[in-house]
C-alpha cells in the first residue's frame, strides 16, 4: 500500500515508515520538558540564545605546568603563582588557625586540605562521598562542611589531618533543590553560622524557605532569617569596622544579555528584603513578578557587579602585605558569564568603600581568565593567609593561586 502526501506524490511503505518514525522521535523530543530548576528554562527560542549554555569544567584538574599563569595580569608589584594544583573543582576556601587551607567542591563530592609542612605543601583528602560540598568554614578549631541540604562538622580538624573522622551532622533543615542548592557558609562576628538558601529556579516566586540568608547557633538552635529577596548568594563577609554583612547576589537569566547585573548588597537590619523576584539590580521591575510592586519597596544594592558576571566569593582585606589603599576593601571573585554572547567577569575585582560603608569604586585587580571570549580559568573564591597574601580558587582548572605584593618587584605573574 502506498500513501499520497500533500503534494500528491506517492510514498512507498519504507519511506512512509521512516517519515512516521522521524515524526514520532521529533514529537517526543519536543514534548519532553526541561527539569524543574534547569538553567535553560526561559531561554529565548532563537539560534543565538541556543548557543548559550552552562560551561562544564574539564573532567580532570589541569597539570601545574599547564595552568594559565602567563595569561593572568595583576597590578604593578603584585606576583601571581601556583599555590596548589590538582585540587579537583576547587570552590570555597577557609583557613585554619595553623594555616591549613580547606577547600570544598561542588561537583566531585570531596573536601581537601592544603597542608604546609617543613616548607612543602601537601594535598590531603578530608572527606569524600558528599553531595555538593561547596561550603567550608573553620570555627573554634572545627571544620564545618555545607552540602546541598545539610551541614556537618569535624572537631579539632587540624589535629586529625592524616586520619580525619567522618563528619558529624549539625543541621539538616535545608531544602534539597539542586538549582542554586550549593552553599557558601561563614561565621559572623556574632559567632553564628550563616548559610544562604537560593531560589530553586531561574526566576520564580519561591516558597518562604528559599531566597534568603539564615543564621544559627553552633548547636543549630536560634535559626533566623537575616536577609530575604536573595536569588543566589555564593559569597559574603563582614565589614571589619561596622560588622555589617555584605553579600554578592546573582541576577536572573534570560531577561537580556545586558541586564540585570549581579549585585553587592549590604545588610543594615535583620530581615531586610533585597527585591528578588520582584525587582532586579535595584531598579528593574521583573516583567512577570514586578506587577503591583515598586523597586523602592526593597533595599537597593550598594554596587552593580556586571551582567551575568557570576559574582561569587568575596572577602574584606584586613592584612598588612598589600598597600594601604586596599585596607578594608572587598575583593570579589567573578566566575564569569555563560549566558552572554560576549563573556564578562572571569576576574578578581576590588571594591573600595567610603567611610560610611557605601561604595567608592569597583576596579579590576586580577584579569586574564577570559581569552578570545573563552575561559582559561574561572575564579570562585578568595581568602587571605596570615601573611596578608591572597589565595584564589579556580574550579575550572582545579587549582589555587597565591597573590603576593612586594614594593619594587615590578610587574609579575
């Protein structure tokens, strides 16, 4: 039996089966929805937008002699060197009292430590088999590890680096959403543990358990919400003088290539609302959720950090190695955009503040992670050693860099 198509041509049985099969496959592909929380939800149906997708890091860390030191640029008299290579998916860092550098990962399920003994550095495995252990923080000699939906602890960690015990659960009243579920954690001047809970989506009206920064006592009591209207914070720190909390926040995707920008926010009172999802970057009403709201209802950012720049880890500089112009300034790691045709970020910027805590300037500090619109590295977090030097984690290469300063050293990598 033959079938006649719309143009009047006869199709043989084999051709008809092929056409029907192809149609069924196409229909199935079209019918399959994106999973909840997918970063591709909301992506415009254009060829240009379809070229944009999250950027996966290489499957294994980059060898030390292949790291892009020759591409990275710093101001005069600053030096950039490799602190430790082969730290798979290096993300948040925390420094122990004895100088041990702890490093979480988002993708490989491990926490590592960089230990310096007799002038030599060793990489040690602290924990494995974890789920999204992005966040690490050291407090009173204990290492706190934040997985996707739980926080655990290893006491006296620097006494047990050669044979660390399994972590002990501290807190697990956290959502299990994969989207924006990885955590950055830290202890405030009040001795409390701060943990963000991102929106479980690109842009949505989240349940009251999401879109916030919480704090709790070390025994998991006294949980309260410090900030609301937070889309996804993966970096925060406290002003050394005023003790106010500053945090980075990533703006929504797919509104346009140039807006909204990521933000730097400052918390001046407990429970402040920073606008998301009603208002972005302090002055853009969201097309879907902004109806009936004004951006003036919410706390505006103290600085805009670039469109889709993925501003992540940030710390105040309180050391004495860097020149005085950097004292109490904020260094921010911008991981870099993925849903933008011309990439932005991929650098470390320094945010200099006015005496009242407002922002004086946002300036480039370490550049070069983007070359010819491609990443050669992606900075995630910054911390400072006791000597005042800076460490930068790079999850793309699985590496940590050290930045030091010496007057008269000239320009160096």
